[in-house]
């Protein structure tokens, strides 16, 4: 379901489908920004904490003195 107008009135069936769609979307794994770290070793430590990310499930960037991290969760 795309954008829902603010004045939309749901039937019980539409509301149940909408809720199921939202829950399924939120449970699907996706890339999430996890923050900037001052020290690359802290970024690696964060990614390896339990539960550790698997192979290919972390992206590190370099931005001046910061190390931005994205993880696939």
C-alpha cells in the first residue's frame, strides 16, 4: 500500500492488510545507517559485537576523521 490520505477510512479488512504489510516490511532485512565512529577499530568492534554481522553485511566509509558504518539487519 502506498501513501494513505489523511482522511482515509479503513475497513477492518483493509486495516488488517495494512498492518500485515507494515510488519512484513519492518521485519525484512535492509541496510541501516549505524553512525559515525572516530576510530576505525571502534567501528569494527561495533560490527563484530554479538550478534556479529555476517560476511558482506557491513559497509565502512571514510569521511575525513570519521568512519561511517552501514549494517544489513
